[in-house]
C-alpha cells in the first residue's frame, strides 16, 4: 500500500512487454503436450519467464535450485 513502492514497481514494469503483465488465456495442448521440462533456477527473472513460455507450449515444467 506504500505509494513509493507502487511507483517503483510500476516504473520497473514499464520496460516489460505487455505479454508478461496481462492475464493470458490458458494455453491449449501445445506441440509438446505430455512432455516434461526441468529448468535449473539461475536465481534471475529469466528462469520464471522461460518456465512460463515452456508451459504455454504444453510442457509440464519443474524449476529446481
């Protein structure tokens, strides 16, 4: 509820594509339905972005440290 923090978060998101910020419909089966992917957590934002993209291709994604 802190306006300063809200402003900082909003300014950070200004550089992101709307794809990452707007709700998306559930993806269909996708070309990789039924397959799994293991993503090694590199402790950066790219890890969750990659997992998100893979899941929309139909993969069951697990992130491990």
